[in-house]
């Protein structure tokens, strides 16, 4: 039988963590210590629970007995590794990567009552090679909240 569990935790594969590292990450995930830097962007991790991806595992006697498939990204920031999104989008719209201009969190709507920004495009990629052309991308990952992992965090802390 297989079930999903933490694949990457604060940017590191769960199966590569020592028991002491797992306990330390569980303490952080429970909100009892400060989060480490995110390895996929130059900021502190802001994902509740710090789970970057989930992974199917084989289960035997209520313990992990091995990996059963590929990890699934659950944190949108995880897509930032090696400019994965930028390369993918440039390829789709046939832009040369060295010609690409980027803008993030671009406001595109205003509230009719307050006049304040009311919506943002996550990523805009543009090129001037054949006149100005641009494309927007809204980034979504499988929605997952660390709150649902509390029992797993507690078990890993022991």
C-alpha cells in the first residue's frame, strides 16, 4: 500500500534528513522556531509547515518502506528552482531565453471603489525581438496547507 507524505521539507528531501534534522524541522513546522531560508528564492521560507513537495511512499507496518513514485510540487515557490517557469514559458511562446524580460506580481486591475490595486499577474515574460510581445502566467500548485500535516510533524519530532 502507498500513501503520500512529505517529499521535500524546507528544500531538502525528507529521506536524506537525519533523525535530528527531522526533529528540528518538525519544531520549525509546528511554529516553535524560526523558518530557514528558502533554497528556491532569496528569502525565508513562508510556506506554513515548510513542505515543498509531497511524495508517494510504500507503507509497511505503519512505517515508510521506500519511495513509490515521483514527488508532486505543492509550493508555488518550488517552481523557481533553476528558473524552471521562465524557461518553460519562454519555450512555449518561442522566446529566446537571453532576450526575455521579466516582471513579477504585476498589478492589472483597480478597485472601482477605492482605486487601489485589486489583482496581480504572478509572472509576465516579454521580448522586443519582433516588436513588444508579452505573456502572463498565473502560478498554481496543488493546494496544500501545512495544517493538515500536524500529526505527521508531531510524529517526526519524536
